[in-house]
């Protein structure tokens, strides 16, 4: 990954190893936000002086089994991230790891063996992780959805009506709510925009509540996203009740 070589040089200069999000990037995993300085773990007794400003320094004694080529191994990286990072950041990393072969077993093992401080958070994030998520943007949106009572979304679900079908980012099939993580790059030309408009309209007339959130809102204004989702759930529940009453009347 771009920048990881320089990060490893910083870790070497400090006599430590790359860890947390810096290690995740080295392993090729997506992160919510790339760190402004490398995350480096050094021994508890190591004196760094002014060099400490080169990195986000963490103190721990790591055995040789947890380090390879100056970077925490994937299993230890997952443990550190899921235990220490905010849940939206750790979910993005866990999702990305699951997109690699063999990491399902690794994540399950990490969750099963987690003990001590933060072990419950490790197991929670591991249970919510999904290898079908398309990237950190969608992972963070899904994390926000997890905090909305009554909303249970699944990533990358195909919505169908008649001959129409479209894969949506996050879908609650019971409530018929679609949550789309709309990136600017996805609508890079007029044809892409027109296609997405047709797709959006088909879902709406097919009876779906479709919510579209920009990257900036998901990443930097989660309270706004949460508020809209809460209101959408209330609307969806109301529509279900109306539909049930009309069905009984018929």
C-alpha cells in the first residue's frame, strides 16, 4: 500500500513495529481514515525522546509470534483494532479482512480467544463483520444502522420487482428500507447518473424507502444520518401498519 514503506521506516527508527490501522493498511485492508502518522508499538521501557513525535506511539510487550517483518501479524492486528478502535473503524477493518481468503476462520479464532479488556467488543464487532461489504464507506454506514432501534440491514442485497433487479448497499427487507452509500466517483459521468436515477425511481415505485447518504455525512456527521434513519424506521413501521389494516379490510 502507498505510504506503508515509509511507515515501516519510522517504526524501525523508533525500535518498534507497525500496529493498529497502520498494520491494517500494510496487510491491504481498508480503513475508515488513514492515520496522519504511523501507529507504532514499542516496548514499555523504551525511551524515545523527541522521536516520539514521528508516530502515534503505543506501549506493549509483543512476543515474536505476533510480529513479522516489523509489522503485527494479521491475527494480532485484528485483536488490537477490534479491542482498541471505535466500533465504526474496527468494523471497516474487519469487513475488509473478510474479503480475503482464509480470514473468516482467522476472525472467528480471534473472537473465540479474546480475553480481558475489550474482549466483548472484539466479539461484537466480529459478529457484525461481513465480507460482502463493498468498502469502509459502506461499513461505517452499516455501523450507524446498527445503532437504530428496529432497523436490521444486510449488505449488498438484490432488490427485485417484476423484471427489475438492482443490488443495494444496505437493505432491511422487513421494513423495505434501502440505505445507499452514494460516492461522487460512482456518478462520474452523465450516463452513470442517468442509470442511477432510473434505478432509484424503480426502487421507490416498487415500494421501497430509499435513503441516499453522501460520504461526508456518513464519515463526519453520523448524528444526522442516525436521525434520518430513525425517522425512516418510524415511517416504514407506519406503512406496514397501514398495509396490514388495508389487507384486513379487503
